[in-house]
C-alpha cells in the first residue's frame, strides 16, 4: 500500500511517481504513456502511446499541464484505490484497505473495462460513468431541460478538443447519501453514443470532492464516507 499527495490541477487527480506526473482516469479503459511501459508499484505495465489520435503531448496541450502518464482502468483495476481530496491524498493498495463507509453501491463493469455506477437524480435511476478524470460531471439533457443554468464552464475531450457547457446543480443520491452535483451537458457528438448505450452521463469531481471514496475493483464496490 502506498499513499501519494494529490497535485490537484483544474480539478484533475494527479500525483507524482518516480518523477513522473500521473493523471488517474477511471473513465479511460487504457493507459497512455510517453514510453511503451510504465513501472508502477513493482510491476511493469504495457502502455499505449496515443488514444483517439492524440498522444500525451497533445493531451497535455489541451489541459495546459504536462503529464507523463494518463493512467486508465487497465492499471487501476489491479488496485484498491482510496481518494481523500480533503487531505489531498490518493492510496493504491493490492490488499483491502480498512474503511468504514457511510454508503456502498455496486460498480458496474463494461465489456471494455469501463466502470459505471447508478445514482438517483430527480427520482430517476441514472447510469453514470465513474470518472476520476472528469473535472465536470455530465448528465443527459433530459434531466436539465426544465432547470435554470447557474453559469458555464469550459472543458475538453481527447475526441473533440475544447468545448463549453452550461452548468446545472442537481441533487444526486448514492445509496442513502444525497449531495449536490454540478452537471454539464455533453456535446451531442459525445452524448448520443452514450445515450444509445443507456448511459446518462458521468460522475466525476463533485463525488470525490464531497466524500472520501474507496473503489474496490476486486468485488466491484464503491464506498463513500
């Protein structure tokens, strides 16, 4: 087990490992590196050098922050991961991490290694990608069409580059725990493929900033406190 200090940049989960800046992204099924391999906590993992036609140099330019490893689920799923944004810490462990949760829910796994959770929003069950890499959470516009936006924010996707979204605050419930989430609406080019797969959006920074979160990818359970 090893705990790292989080270097939070623009609400992204980043830590340093052996002099390399690592962005943790449970929303990405693969790991992207500047080299073909990444030696992490005693094991050498094979990496991709690009995703959706973008290498790390291109992704770093979109972020305006230089990263060396874009860690995806092919590595993350091998660990129990505990995030504690209040104390700016993230812990990786190959053994179970002692944790007394306020609530726990199943993690749903996709065919390509994607991870999802079900939250209740406006009385409806919403299947959302569990995405540590998402500085903004996203929801299908059917949930926000009668809501008033509280402003706009800028974001980016490796698939389409930079874009802007309106922000809506919606109460979300995980188990018995209710908390406010600032949701945006994805551009239609990104939202439509998700909608066709029954995915309502993604939950990111707001969840991890509100709670201490344990992601157990051995039993596929998400726990919060």
